[in-house]
C-alpha cells in the first residue's frame, strides 16, 4: 500500500514538472481566437510597431520601462530637458551695481556666509528629482532665475535647504538671540600684480561647480568671469591658502576656520 502511494506521488510530481517546462516553452498563452481576428492575424511585428493604435503586448517585467499611453513622449529625466542656447563667447559689461544686487540677494537667503541658502519658494514636491529638474542646470522662468546647484549632487536637498515657512507663519518674528556672527563674505581675491588672476577668496567647499555662480546662462549677474570657456579654473586661480590649503588637511578638510567673530 505504502509503496503504491510513493509510486503514484512520484508520477504526479514528474508529470507536474514536465508540464511546467512544456508550458514555459510554449510562451504566454493567447486568449482563444485572438490570432483569428482580422486586425491581428495578418500583421507582423513591424507593422504593429508602426501603427500607434496597436499596442504590442509586453511581458510583466517589461511594463515598468516601456513608455505607453498618451504621456509616452514625455521625458522624466532632467538630462533630457532642453538646455538653453548660450554663447560662451558673448561679451558683457561687468557692472558693480549688478554685483552688489546679486550679493545682497544671496546674503538675504543665508544665515551666514557659506550656510545653505533657504528655499526661496514654496515647495510642493520635496523629492530630489523635482529639485534637480530646475536646479541641476538652472532655468529662467517668469522673470526669476533658479540658480545652478553649486555643489555635487547630494541626496535629500531639504535636509540642508530649509523650505519657506507656511504662509500663516511668515510674518512671525522667529529670531533667536545669539552672539554668533559668521565670517564676512569675501569681496575680491588677492592678486600678485594688476592683471594677474585673483586668488579664490572663498573656500571651494560646496562650491565645486565654479560656473554655477561665475558663468553660464544661469550664473549670478555681475559675478561672471570674463572667460567662462577656460574650464580648468584652478589652473590659474590659486585656491585660498587659509581655507583650502591647510597643512593638516585631514583634520577638517576644506572647512573654513571655526573661530567665531563676536560683535
Ligand atoms: C519649477 C522649478 C523649481 C523647482 C522644482 C524647485 N525650484 Fe528652487 N528655485 C526656483 C526659482 C525660479 C528660484 C528663484 C526664486 C527667486 O529668485 O525668487 C529658486 C530658488 C531656490 C533657492 C535659493 C537659491 C539662491 O542661491 O538664492 C534654493 C536654495 C532652492 N530654490 C532650492 C530648491 C529645492 C531644495 C527644491 C526641491 C525641494 C527646489 N528648489 C525646487 C525654481 C525651482
Ligand atoms: C549637506 C548639505 C546640502 C545638501 C544635502 C544640498 N545642499 Fe545645496 N547647498 C548647500 C550649501 C552649504 C550651499 C551654499 C554654497 C555657498 O554659497 O557657499 C548650497 C547651495 C545650493 C544652491 C545655490 C547655489 C548659488 O547660486 O548660490 C542651490 C540651488 C542648491 N544648493 C541646490 C541643492 C539641491 C537641488 C540639492 C538636492 C539635490 C541640494 N542643494 C542639496 C548644502 C547642501
Ligand atoms: C556659490 C557661488 C560661488 C561658487 C560656486 C564659486 N564662487 Fe567664486 N566667488 C563667489 C562670490 C560671492 C565671490 C565674491 C566676489 C564677487 O562678488 O564676485 C567670489 C569670488 C571669486 C574670485 C575673486 C574675483 C575677484 O574679482 O577678485 C575668484 C577668482 C573666484 N571666486 C573663483 C572661483 C572658482 C575657481 C570657483 C570654483 C572652484 C568658484 N569661484 C566657485 C561665489 C562663488
Ligand atoms: C588661463 C588662466 C585662467 C583660467 C584657466 C581662468 N581664469 Fe579667471 N582670470 C584670469 C585672469 C588673468 C584674470 C584677471 C583678469 C583682469 O584682471 O582683467 C581672471 C579673473 C577672474 C575673475 C574676476 C572677474 C574678471 O573676469 O576679471 C573671476 C570671477 C574669474 N577669473 C573666474 C574664473 C573661473 C570661474 C574660471 C573657470 C571657469 C577661470 N576664472 C579660469 C585667468 C584665468
């Protein structure tokens, strides 16, 4: 009796396994009559691809990366957004007034020089991709300029960049008494002689992308260099001796000195 059960079960399992592989080999089952319909029967794969109304069936694993439906042509990657036309060699007048205005606007968004600027607009979507779509290369919209990220890509933008307070709280005075005074923002780099390239008066920490501020279509007005096409900036502009070239660079690399100026 026991032996018969074993033989019977072995046969059942063997048939099931064979059936499984035969099934796999035959591919996705088609609904009955599908291949007989006038529309599909005579069409080969190429024709189906060319007719936008016929959507070829894809496997489950292909669904995620197959664009379908009316939004098929939309691109969700910032790399594929159109870039502004910009002539690197445009001549422009450097204006002290513009530089002054840009410095003021920048300072108004920072707790101190070098601090991450607050987000100057309401935030609906706090995912990095949303921020990056506008701040990856910068854009101009409605007379405003979204500045280019000055540092490399860092995840979780709102960890450092604080969103604006919600409207009802915007008029509240939330200042906290503190004696902290940040280091003054640098104005100009030192030069060995007139006409020599100025040294970089600020640290390169979080400012790796020089053209975010000093050039490009979305840089800061008045702060552009006259030569945005010279790509290797530090070939001529020496990094700051006290901020970036500390002999004991391992201790606090690239950070400004930590002493605080009391008022
Ligand atoms: C639709 C485009 C768009 C998106 C999306 C967007 N921003 Fe902005 N951002 C702007 C514009 C335009 C300005 C300039 C506003 C102004 O000058 O009043 C700006 C200003 C800023 C500033 C001030 C920059 C400075 O140097 O003064 C920061 C910081 C900022 N945004 C961070 C973010 C973060 C973080 C996100 C994602 C949560 C984000 N933005 C999403 C368009 C955008
Ligand atoms: C670890 C903290 C940190 C994270 C995370 C971070 N940032 Fe920043 N960001 C900074 C600091 C600090 C500065 C200021 C650099 C300066 O002015 O010296 C800055 C500057 C900026 C600026 C202004 C550049 C200018 O013109 O002055 C933009 C725009 C910006 N970040 C966008 C982003 C976006 C978008 C993300 C997310 C993808 C992000 N940041 C993630 C710290 C951060
Ligand atoms: C977040 C914005 C920002 C980034 C990024 C940045 N800088 Fe600056 N830079 C400034 C500001 C602000 C000043 C102050 C003088 C001014 O207003 O032009 C300055 C000044 C300078 C000066 C002195 C200009 C003069 O007239 O004496 C040099 C040179 C310079 N930067 C080079 C660089 C280089 C090289 C890089 C890339 C490693 C860089 N900067 C990245 C904002 C930036
Ligand atoms: C081949 C050498 C060289 C390279 C590379 C170079 N610069 Fe300069 N830069 C100079 C010289 C020389 C001056 C001084 C020009 C003057 O005083 O007329 C200068 C001046 C500047 C100034 C002050 C404003 C101005 O234009 O006079 C800024 C800001 C600046 N450079 C930024 C940059 C940035 C950002 C880069 C990288 C994209 C860069 N430079 C690459 C040589 C160079």
